[in-house]
């Protein structure tokens, strides 16, 4: 799969990018200590490691978003000092970061102009990636996260990069779009370019990549060729020991929730894509939601979180009708929402403790240091319980993606949880943090909380959930017990290839 150009005979180096001994600190936090990576023509290299290992920092250094403290980077054999993203692009290194790099108050066309991107070339790549219908006058703020990731990738591809860097791109995408992304990335390599691919999904690494460079605690700990059965070896390199994601919920002896439902949704509809959703969620239950992109799951969660008005149907909480005009109404009714896009949930320039303490401040003018002893204690308990890294006390934006996600969950953990709405909570999260989040969700359910859990990873359903509802074309088409939630059944239902079973 890897190109075998002979640099001696051709006069052209086969190495597109070579980074050696790169280091970077943010105050007291050492993000990178000694990181190295090589990318050759015609290959896809996975950059792997647990959250906090330094992957995203390494990518931002390579692409000029931040400057390293030390290290050497060569591009096509010549030493490079990439001082800005624009310089990186001119050098042929183009990233698609973990969070969309688009300006929400501008439309697609304006964002393309800011990056000097040809609109016709962008449309070509958008169509290749499954979005031929995109209108250039669409406002970025009105588009779902998965679409924003595709826009970012199509914009990057339109610049014809020598090395394309994909940082957890597929974490927010459904299976059908993931397949398109993998196909396009492989084609880039086959055309003689290079790709750096960051993902926590081993199946994608195995399907796409030629080899993997593994980081642990800011250091490169080795390269491995991708081959069948390599997963255990990579996990050992990332974490230093074998681990288990956790026990399947279906294999855990727990009584089935009974009695009246905490949340009842009947024939719920919301523009533009939710048509008819009905299900019950009981205290002590984790109910999964499975759907491909754009099937109505975004609208479902936004209605329940008070962010969108329904077009029809009813929502009941503990048997009483509920109608939310504002997210504050949903919070007051006990529905706490953790969005898939962490940037929407965090005050990124505030500290970990201030972010977790936010619900305790009822008014904006009350924002500031916590004054009540019991509130301080509850925040500290949430930090300890979730093992949140608080070394970067000044700003939560300096934390890894996994720790940022734990902050969004810890906020409601400290404030108290009756009904938790989790939208893809492990998106872009490493296996170690997943191992913390799954038991936490199960523990909250065991204490009587009701949890609605959307996931873009089908394998999570039997790990975290008691049941799952599958949405296709805006309607609930299947309700599956965790013990029966095989990936094949869930995928067939998500593609509309099965009739509803128990979806009443």
C-alpha cells in the first residue's frame, strides 16, 4: 500500500514530512516532551495515543497553529519553520482539526473566501463526501456538527495538500459518511500524497492506515505496521498495560426499571427532520439512541433540551406535560444536556472549577468564585470522581478533549442529575476515558437517574445501555434490548431495512 519511490534514483525524496524530538509546554503543563513522526509519499500514518498524550498539540505544531519549544521539522527534505497556518498551507500541510474551524456568523461562501478556496473545487469534494446539496449561502451556525466536519474536509481537499492531517474527523460522523471519508483519504495516498490520521476507532485504523506512530505522555513510544490483531499491542503502547473497555450492560445482573416513566415522548416532531418519535425512559435506565446523520436525532435532543420548539407530539416528565420555551425551562424540569460539541458547553477561557460551578450561579452577575462551602465541596467531589486533570487551572481550553468532556458531565454531576441527555459523549475520547465514562453512566442510573444516550459508535450500545431506540427518516423504527443490540441489527434498522419492533 505504501509508495516505494527510490529517492536516490529519482532525485526526489520520498519523505514528505519528518518531525523529530518536538516539545511544547503550556505553563506548568507539558503537552509534548519528545515527539517524532515521519510521513512518506503514498502512505497513511495513524497518530495514536490516549487523550492528553499530545496528539492534537503535535498536529497544531506541524501546521503552524502553535510554535514548538524545541524540535526539528523538515518538509520534502528541507528544514521548515512553519510560523502560521497560512505558511503551513503554502508548504502543503493542511489540517482538519478536532473542532470545526469555521466562523459561525458567516455563510459557507464567506468562509471559503477567507481561506482563498475555489468554490467549484469545494463543491466537487463536498459531492464526493456525500453532500452535493450544500448551498454556499447556508449559514454555518445553522448546520449540524457532522456537516461542518464535511465542509472543513472538503475545504482542505480543495487546496490539494501534500500532507492531509485529520484529527478525529470521523468521531462526529455516521457510518455512511465515515466510509466516504476513508475512501477519499485512501485515494489521496494512492495519488502520491500523505495522510496523518488521528482516530480512537481501531476498525478505521485497520481499514485505512499503513502504520501507526504511538504517543504516550507527550513522547513517541514507537511505530507499528498495521496488521490483523495489532490492537492489543497498540493499546499496550498507549497505556502501558492491557485494559478492558468495561462490562457489557447486558451481562450485568440488574433488575429492569419498572413503574412510571421519568420521560415519555409521544409522536414528537420537530422541523426539519424529526417526524415521529415515541419512547419511554424510566428512572434507573440508560436508553440509547442510534441513527445515521440527519435522521432527526439532533432535533430530538434539542427539543428535550429546550433549544428547539416541537412541531407536534407531546413530552411528559413524571406524568406531567412539559413545554420548554428556553433551555433554562428544561434544566428547571430536571433535564440536563451534554452536547456533542464541547465548545457549545464550555466557557473555554474559564477554569475547570468555574465551568463545573456554572449552574450554581443563577444570574450572570453572580459569576465568580464560589462562596458557599457546600458548593465548593460538590465541585471538588465532581473533579475527584471524574479524575479531571486540573493542572491547567487558568483555562479549560488547555485541557485535552477527554478532560473537557468530563468537565461538561461533571457540571451536572455536581449540580444533581435526574434526567441526563448525553449526545455522543465519547466522541473523540480515548479508550481510558471511555472506561471512566461508561461506569459513571451506569452508576448514575443505579442511583435512579434516567439517561438518554445518543452514540455514533454502535459498539457502545451494549456497553452502556439497557435498551436502544433506532431512528430512520425521522421516525423510531426499532427498540432493541441491549442483549440483542448487535451491530448488524442496529445498522440494518438505521438504514431502514427492518420494521419497528416494540416502537410504541
